[in-house]
C-alpha cells in the first residue's frame, strides 16, 4: 500500500526559531562591547582634555612667570636688559666715597666717528686730542659741541725709532723752540683743560726740557697728566714743583691688544681703585679696546665703581704710579 506523499518544505523555513535566535546573539554581544568601549574611552579622552577654567589660568600664569617680558612679547633681549654679573670683579671699599676711575682715551684727531663709539660706552671719559692731525679741528669742534673733556695730547720724542707724528717736541730743540711749539699745540686744541704727553719716553726724562714745556702749560692755567711712557719720566715731579696741578696714570689698558690682556689690565685698574680709592688709566680707540670696555664697564658700574673725568683727580697726590 502506497503511503501519503510528503508535503514539500516551505522555502526559507528550513531553520528553526532556535537557530535564528542563535544567529543574532554574537552580533548583539559585539555591539554591546563596542558601545561600552566607546563610552569608556570617550570618557577617558574627555577627562584628559578638560582643564577647569581656574587651572587653565594658573597654568598660563606660570608660563609667563618663567619667561622674561622680552620673551613674552616675542622680542629678543637687548644687551642693556641682560643681567650684569660682577661677582668676579674686585669690589670697591664699603662706606664713604666710591672708588673713582678716570679713563683717558689717547690719540684722537684722526676720526670724528670715534667720538660716537666712545660716547656709546656710557661713562664719562677724557678725550686726548693730537694737535696736528688732519681731522684735529673737526674733532675739537665736535668735542666742544658735546661739552666733553679734552686734553691736548702733546707729541714728544720717544726712545728708539717710534714716530710721535707731526709737530713733535724733540730733545735737540732749544727751550725757546719747545715753548713756542707747545704754545702752537695748545692753540690747536682750544678748550683743552689739560695736557698729557704722546709717547715722549726720551723727552719726558729730561728735566730742562720738561720745565720749558710746563712753563707754556702754566701760561694757560692747564693741568699736566704724565702719561708715564717711561719709568724715568720727571713730568709729574716738575709739575708739582712748579705748582701746576698734575696727576699720573697708573694703568695702560692696551699695550697688548689681545682682548684677554686688555681685560686683565681693566681688572688691575679696578683693583688699584679698590685699594687706593682712585685710579687713572689710559687707553686708545682700538676695536679690541672698545669691545672690552663695552663688556666690562657695565659690570664695573654694577659693582660700585664711579667713572669720572680725569680733571676730578688731578689734585690728588695719594696714588703712587705702578
């Protein structure tokens, strides 16, 4: 006997309800995990980027406090704003008057531009002008206009073959010639308050010659600064004996033009001022000298040294030459 034919299965209903439920399960789990992870990491990111207003202001304030005003404005620091360290310099005596330093700059008369360079150093200087150089009249005019202290830098014969330049006084001249040429030199530097010798290691050791020269200096009521280009110089002694206000230099800043050597002489200058209360130094408008002075002068001022024209010190007799 034949059995009942089977009814064909409906298309798409071969899987049971249980099977369909199991297919959605893994997707649901993955979705839940992704959602939870998003919430977790989103919260972490939000927490890390959030800065309370008060904390943000505080952080900004600290950043500004650590930077200088120049850095905060985006401008580089100028040399005048930079801190000045002077701890390694000899210190002036405490109490009373500060140690005084007079800087005389020799050999002017060949350049007007040098006056600007020297004035930029920012301290009082005394300008010693050679009387017979090509630009002497213009240099004198400019110094007079700026009311800067001038000396007549009187050229004198040196030992050896060194050339003291035009209008130099020489040992072979008579006293009358020495007086006449000194008068001409003084007339070429009107407004000079004093005289110092340019070179002169030979002539300044000769007493009769120096007496003749100093008599012309006395006629004008000027003082004499002995540059002491020779240890045998008698210029200061004869000036004192004749009653002429006088002084001597103690330091040559730039006999050696190496910057380290100039800096060492600058330090020695301060040491003398520290010990004796005053010092007179001579330098020249050489680039190396100007460089060292531009660096060291602010440090010396910060340490307490007072820079004055040399005329402030001519009447002091208590500094022996070095």
